[in-house]
């Protein structure tokens, strides 16, 4: 099969990773360095998602995700399961993103 360079690069640039699952999480605490949020401690956003998030964290103790704040801004991040706290996640941001404590974030997996 022949494909022109233009079509090949267009497909690379315009393709988006398909998201199969997402979770809303509530921000418990933010951690900042030099005025920039670098990490977030979070847990389930509501009672109905508690078990689902906890199961996902157990099966994916370290995972790369996309984080979306309430303004629709996104950043990539690494999520770690906090083993000593049921259903808690430590989220390390790879890029700067405005996040407030007690806010809601969406994890795009």
C-alpha cells in the first residue's frame, strides 16, 4: 500500500489517543514548588465511583494518564496508588496545570 507523506503526517498529527475509561477524582491536597503545582493527592469524587477507582488503582499501581481540570485544560501525569490509604492516588504532573484543593479532576486513561 502506498501512502503519500502528506497523508502519513496528517494522520500522525490529527490522530488522538482514544480514551477507553475516565474517572473523576476529588483533590485532597496540592503540592507546589516555586508556585507551580507539581503533585496532587486525590480520591474518589463521589460514593458511586469509590470502588471502581479503588479497583483501577489496585490493578494499575503506576500509570500514565491525561488530567483535565474543570476549565478543560489538560496535562499528562503519572498516577501512583497510595497503598496505605484505600482509594487514594498521588498524581505527579508532567506539565503545569491550574488545580485547586477540593476541586474535581478527570483522569483520562
